C-alpha cells in the first residue's frame, strides 16, 4: 500500500507542477498580449518630438557655399573613400567612419595610422549639430573634416600633399574647378614643397614655415575646399525611419492597433521609461535623440588615463581656430555665426563634459562613450542607473533606482531605433 | 430645475475659463525683485523650440508703465532643478525703442522648467528680474 501512496503523491506533484507551468505560460501570454496603457496627451507630445518626421528641414550652412551642391557632395563622396588622402596611401575617412557600421568602426578608439585618443563617433545627422567632435572643438562639418587629415594618428599627411592630389588628378581637378574656379598652380617646388603643413612632423612644419603667407593662403584655400566638399557629402548622411517612427506615426494617426503590432509590450514599457522615469530625453531629445550639447555624466577614464577635460579644454581653442565660422576661410558674414558668437565660454558644467551622441542605430554602434570605455548598452544603462560621483567636475545625472527588468526594457526600446540610413544606396558606399 | 443646473454648470465653466485665461496673461509679466521694473518677453520663434538658437524681444517698463530705455542688461539662466545653466550666452544686442530690447543667442537644450535671470542696470540702479518658463 505504501507504493500506491507514493504514486498518488507523485501524481498530485505532477499535477501541481503542470498547473504551475500552465500558470506561467498564461501570465506570459497575458503580459505579452494585454494592451499597453494608452499614452497621455503630454506623452504623445514628447513622442511626436522624437519622431523622425518632426526633424525640421536642414538649415543652410552659411560658412560653406557649396554645402547643398549635389556636384560638391558627389566629389566629396569620392574624396571620403579615397586613400590617397593619407600619408601612407592606405587611410580614408571611411577607414574609421565605415558605412556598413553606420559610419563608426566598432573599436574602443579609432585605429588608423596610429591609435586616436577617443572613440569614433557616427557622422549620421551631424549636419544638425552646431558642434563637432565629442568635445565640440569644431563648429562645422567642413572644419572638422580637415583635422583628421593632418593628425599623425589618423590620415597623417599634410595640406600641401592633399592640395596636390586634387591639382594633379585630372578628374578631381576638372570637378574642383567646375565648383570653385581655377586651382592654383603648385608646380613651382621652390614656392610649394612636396610636403608642408602646420603639423607635428618637424620637416613638414619647417617647410610650411618657409613658405610665404601668400603661398600658405593658396594652399589653405584648397585644403578648406576639400573640407567643404567632404561636408557637402556628409551633410546628406541622415538616419532612416525606424520601427519606433512607424509606431509614433500610427499613434498620431489614432491607429493604436497597428501601433501595438509594431512594438512589443516590453519595448513600449521601455519607451515609457525612456521619456519618463529614466529621464533619458533630458539630453537625448528631438528627432535625432540628441541635444548636441555637452554633459558630464561621471564617466571613468580608460584604464591608465587621466580624466578627459572635455568641453572645458577646447573653448578657447575654438575661438582662435582659423577654420571657425568667423575665420578667413569661412563663407559666412560674422553675424551669421550665431552659435559661435553666443557660445558659452565659462561654466563649471563644461568640465569633463562631452557632446550627447544620437541614439538612432545605437544598438549597432558599440562600444560606447567618448573613449569607447563601455562595451554594451546594458552596462551603459547600469552606468546611468548608478550615476556615481564624477572624478572631475559634476555628474549631471542622478541615480535612477530602476530595476533590472526596467533597464532591459529600455534596452529593448533602444533597439527599435535601428534602421538603414536614408538613401543609403546612393550615399552609403564608395562613389 | 434641470435647465437651471445646466445653466449653472455653463456659468461655472465660463468663469473657470476666464480665470484660467487671466492667470495665463498674468504669468507673462514679471516684476523685478523690488518691484521697480516690469518685464515681459516674446520669442521670435513660437512655440519656443528646443535645440534651436533664436531671438527674443524683451520689454521693460517701470511699475508706472513708462518704457525703460537704454538699460544695460545681463542675461543668465538655467534649470534650477537640474543645477545647470543655459547652453549659450545670450546678449542684448540692440535697443529697439519703446522699452524693447533685442536678445540674440538664446537656446534651450532640454524640455522642462527654465529660469532666466535678468540684471537690469540703469544709472546707479541695478535690479534683478526672474522669468520662469516651461519649454
């Protein structure tokens, strides 16, 4: 009889187990299929502000007269992928800004001729930013494009070399002259050495110093125009519509049922946290999910490095930059340089502050932060959830106290921002 | 009785709307700390956008309604709840007459409650006015 008792108990145990599993399945089904709570009018306003179709038309760049020229963009595209614009003939802009990786490189810090000090940011949508680089040390896409070309760790060459690539290549020369007019004659080596530029290479630097101001200016003009061509190309790199955008569009149409089929409940919950409790939209706002401003969020430096001073270190440098909007190579009248004219120069918040990156395609552009010091989105979210004291300056973020489930939901939402680039067939590959 | 009730509720609704409207209108004018100046502003871009540099016209008059001409203005601001300032350094670039000043270079980079601190100097008198706004 003992054995019968045992088998009875076993049967009851199995029934309880079965009921328990059934309950879990039911709960999961219920949580997956129940309608998410409707959005409030205020939340809908925020959702619309993040929608890609809310992006205003790109304003003209008064500092670059060829910014919106298709011919300039096509020539810029060729230069972007051309490795002749480097000291060793092996590096182009696309070496680090790789189209297939949304114009990033997947590395902590960029590797070109050497290793750079910071992580490669995406170029997509940066035409909307008043500031370029993590610390915003350039105020236009064209001025930014010039710096890596002379950085010994990046393209590693010099402006004289690059001006000569344009003037000596028949196709480049013709296109260039169509856009800007005659290119100077650089054939007299006594006036224009093979290599020259205000760079760290002592020989090239000396050659540059030996040149007359007039010769330097002629080279600077061609160098600047290379930057303006690259900017005309980069200006067309815009994000495409993501699942999130389709969701918002359906909500605004009043079609909640379609909306519900586009995003899962977890993704919707993540979105609700993103615009609410997690306070992400304080900085990641607008259709590009960035305010393009500078914030200290208490990031640790890379191992063995001192904390990065960020924005505070470059403000003076930006004001003195000959390639800024107010400088001699800009096409803008001084009153059109509004961002530079009214730039904040002294603020404690600028210490250790870096520019907010876009979150569109963020799940495709690991690692993260200005040094690539965080490997994945889960850890980034943990970082903001903890919001520890900053090593230098003041951490603007505050601890959020979110649960691990909530953090996972935000991460799931961020993946709904994945999308191919707009018009990627045309602009996302070598010309 | 039913009609009277509905009339009463309509009157209450109208009263509410009038009060709400007058409250809104009242919020658009700010007194300086000792009540010497009355300040109001209008943005050249409405509604005030985030992440877009734009211009304001500030109107300053005395408590008696006299326009204040040729005052020196110092403009600061920030989000008190976030403990940070404005992202730009706005400047009064032109006196437009009748107590109106052109303010250039204003930009807000977050939605939420902002505070503009306006230091108004005229002769030996310097007064501070606070403008509160929600973006």
